[in-house]
C-alpha cells in the first residue's frame, strides 16, 4: 500500500498521491490527499516505511508528517504503519493520537519461510491441517495461477458470496477490477483458483510486500468447503512464496482479542492458526491534526459513513 501501483489505484479513485522522502532510500511515506467539506485529509496507508529498528528514522518520519499536516492546514494526517504495539509511545511523543482504524487488521499471523523445505513447512502444521491439505489432493482439487479478467470475475463472485456469509464489507466489481488488475500487472499480486470437476470452487489472492507474501483475499463456496479447497490454496500460495524467495508468509488479519468468538475474523483465525506462525500485533492508526475542531467534527461523522458502507449491497 506504499507502492507506486497503489498510488495509481487511489489516484483513479479521486485521491491525490504525494511521496514524502525523509531519507535515502528510507524513511519514505506515500500520502494520499482528499478534499472534503471539512477540509483536506491525508492518509498514509501502512506507512511510513522505516528500516527495521531505525528509531531515529521513525522519529524523523513522524516529525516530517506532523509538519506536513501543519503546513497544509489538514484536518488530519492519518498514519497506519506496521509497527508493534510497544512503538505507540513513539507515535504519541511525535504528537500523534490513536485514531479510527481504516485497515481492519490489528493483529496477524506470520510464518517464517527462510531456509525451510516444503516437508519442513508441512511438519510444522497442526495434524488436522496436514490431513486437510492431503484430503484436498485426494478429492481431486487442482490449483492454478490465474490472471485474466474472466478469472477475476469468477473470483469476485466467490468473494462477494463469502462476504455475505462471513459478514464483512465487499465492494463493487469495478473497484476490485481496478485494484486487482493494477497489482497483477505490476507483479505485486498473484491470484490462485481451486477447481474440482471443472468448476472453480475457491480462490485466494496474495500480495507481494518486499520479502513477505501477504494472504490478502480468500473466498470459497459450499462445494469448496466440502473438498478442503482452501487448504490446497493456502499450501500452494505458501510454496510459491518460498519458491520466489519470500522469507515470511503473512496469513492476514486475526482478531485482536482471540477470546472474542463474535469477531468476524474468529472463524478465519481457526483456519489460519493450523498452519503455524507467530502472532504480531500492530499499534493501529494514529492521527495528527492542525485543526482540532474540524477533527472532532470528522470523528463524529466518520462512523456514519462506515455504517452506510456496511448496509450497501455488494454489486
């Protein structure tokens, strides 16, 4: 989400991208700007990007973004870096406050891939997960990499169906085609489809994020669930990530509170944890504002917009 491809996607959706380079090559931040009746808003999706362990670089990046908010008279600049929770103190020290999350993922599972063979990875799975991976093969599930618009259409249909069942927001075909097509063409994403008896029953899309592959989207229908297609997809995506040289595989969002069985991510978490991996928790979105009154007004209105999205039918 800090890539030039993502900047092109958001520019097509009405945002104005701006790169803020603090160092060479890092720290770096893609800021997406949008004008609203309340004033100008800035969003740094999954950024700023700072070298691991570079606390001075993080402080400089935060200072640069806070200065940018003041210089532009922004209602806020929202940052959403993949920083551990114990780094929240550094965000507060730079004048940022905990804000409303845009990205729903505050915790994730990451599996180390570096130097491990497929057999070693399989051995690290839970017994039931290994059984399910093998069952998918025995039941005739075939996984292929896909990239055509027709494939994307099929995947979107599965994804919309999964969203209805799992109660998460899905957007229009036009939105997903723009995102998926742009990232596939930039070689920042891979789409996998699982078939049985000539029918597509499940799909998964992974994003390439430097040395890490991220399981970003997954979808399956009832036929796919019966033949364990999701396990075959996850295993193929894991193997492909290792083959291309990724050192980590990110299974995507899990509940921030693992005891909350009402969380819509609880069911997917039960599936993901069988593959292993360690839990990572993020500090969450933080805002810096140059206009406190406008910021408070936005904080009141933003939940109404999100609620409206949830009530809109998928198209």
